C-alpha cells in the first residue's frame, strides 16, 4: 500500500512538534535542574494543579522519578486526610488539613455509588507513598456490601480503581502490616452475614489473596498495628454482659491468636500507635487517654494535659505520624497531641487544638489518615 507524501509530511510535522515540546525549558531562563527544584518545592495540592500550566510541567510532574526525588530531599510533609459525612444528609467528602497553616483542601469525589453508608467503608494508608485506600462499603439503598478498592494518590490529587476485594465486605477492620493491607471480619454480601475470611492486598502487585481465617466472625470496633502484628477488638457492647472478643494476626506466620485479657478488657476507645506504644482515647466521661503496658498486660492513664474535651465532641477519628497524634472530632476540630515517657516511667501528654471552619459544624469524621504529600 502506497503512503502519500502529504500523510508522511503530516506525521513528520507532528513528530517535530512533539520533539519541540519535550525540548521546551521548564522555566525560561533557568537550567532545567534549577527549574525542577522549584517545582519540587511546590506544596500539596498545587503540584497537581501545576500540571495544567504547560506540557513540559505536566511531563516532569507525572514522571515517577519526580516523586522519588521529592522523597529523597525530604520535601514531602504530613497532611491530615479526613473522611467525613454530613450529619443530616450522610453525603460524604474527603478533606485534607495542612496542620502547619490550618488550611483545608477539598479532595475530588470518590468513584463510588452515591447511596452509601459512610461507616461501612474501611480506610487505610501507606503514608510515605502518599496513598490512601478506601475498601468495601455498603450501599444504603439496597443494604448490600460492595468489594471496591479505591486509591487516592496525593501527588496527582486523583482517585483510581484498583483490583476489587475477593468478597464484598462492610463494617470491617483494615490495617497496614509491613506495607500490605489486611482486611478482617465485618459483614459479607448480606448486611448480617458475619464472615471469618481475611484478605491481604499487595499494592505493588495490585492483587488480593486469602490469608488465615479468624476463628469467629468479628464485628469491627477498633484495630491497630503494633510491631508487625494487627490487633482487632470488638470492644465492649451494651449491656456489657460478656467480655469483648479480640484477636491478633501475625503476617509472617499467617496465624491468629487470642488477644490477652488485660488488653481487650481495657480497650475502651479509639486507638492510636506512637512508635511501638498503643494508646487509647476512651469514649466515656472526659475521654481520658491510656497507654498499654504489654509486660504487665495492663493499661495506664496518661498524665500531663487533659484531653481538650470542651472543643472535641464525639465521634473521634485518630491517627499518628512522627510522634504526633491527630484526633478529629465532630465539626472536624483537630486536637494535635504528643505523648512521651517521663523519667519515672509515667507517660505525659500535651495537646493543642486547630479549630475547623464554621462551615464544617455539621460534619462528622469516619476516618483519619496521615499522608506525606
């Protein structure tokens, strides 16, 4: 088949234009190395917006090596990402807080059905990769669980759909154990269908696989990952006739064990892990903070500042990074705390509150994740 000179010339013209775009300087008058350093210093979420400036900026910012260079230069900073819902309408949204400036940023909408029950999702993250994961969930119109895996990437400020979970699941626990996401318990395809199956997601391969089942189906109350193990508890439930159930998963041996009695009986609130220490902010009274002492299988109250109960109204969502504890309350006020061990073995806490805008007063948090962006 003969190729006309006109089509050949048009193709060459397009190739020349593409080559010219690639040769455009990032910032006229500056070497590309200096210009790239300027782009690396753009804070979240403006790097994703900068992609629309020109082709050369889009090319460099979307280059996988760009994010690696940003991490190697320690230019990524922690941001607080809050999965919230409106108390009256149950409409969901993700907000991101810059704890240094107190500024909030609205994330794009999640690619999920409109009619969903916010607490039915399980959320987790890989902070240093700048990615958060929203798993499963339940439709509020049909009361059926779903198996979607949604991934948000801070560097692009975009959502994507990953491989679905192996089974529909809602009201379940999820934890990041050595870079893999473990999904435990909850309800299956039907609302009251308690399941014992456990799944493990490998973000590098984008695959789910079954791991060791739990002995009994567990409803989610709270969970935490400490020292490479995932701890899952059902918590105390009214009328408190039975002790709570709890289990511990070891990814390395792919086995489950019973949680120690002292740990599960004293687990009376939402947990947060700082270093290798497990803390709980209790959901009763003035919400005292406790720390678990594994050598004695007991909980010890934390001294220092009292938790700022006046500004922080339940429900709470909690996370931590770099020794900082972030507690998000109703209205999306954020208490930022630090806890450290004193000379006599006692633990001391200090708190400060970042007040949210008044426009957030009807929002409640469902999850809190901290990502580097």
